[in-house]
C-alpha cells in the first residue's frame, strides 16, 4: 500500500437508517401475580460470566421488598455477593448445595432433581 491512499472498508452498517431501539435480553417475563413461598417451584442454573461461575435461582414471584429481604438473608448466611434481577437471584460462585437447605428452611420448594 502506498502512502497517501486511504483504506476503504465497508462494514455493512448504514448510518442513514436512523437509530433503532435495542430490545431487552430478559430471560423471562416478570410475573405480575405474587404467590406464597410454598407455591414456588424454584430451579437452579449455572452460568459463566467473565470467567467466573454464577449460580441462578428462580423464578421468584414475590414482592420486591420480600425478595430483597430474602436475598439479604441468603447473602449474609452464605458470605457471598449477589443480586435480584428479573425474578431471579444471582449469587457469586457455585453455591447450589449450600443454597438448597436455606431455601427449604425459608419455605420455598424446589423442582425435583434441582
């Protein structure tokens, strides 16, 4: 390539189309009805985020205040970080076996095999 020539690369985007709304990547719809802990059927999922393991528990259908209180209690007993988002509780680390008895003691039910 000689000096003075510009490289013309076409990526495929057209700026004149305007901006489009980015759709949320939410896994599930947030349920509007609130049910008691005894009627929940929670299950576990494990994901890798930035090379770290995250344990997901859900889907919860409780009020935001109850979810935050439950999350705070679980994080304190487990000694880990976490958050409540879109009806799912996320905990840092692989904690499935430690979370199970705490959720059962809180009155939640788990699906068979989880």
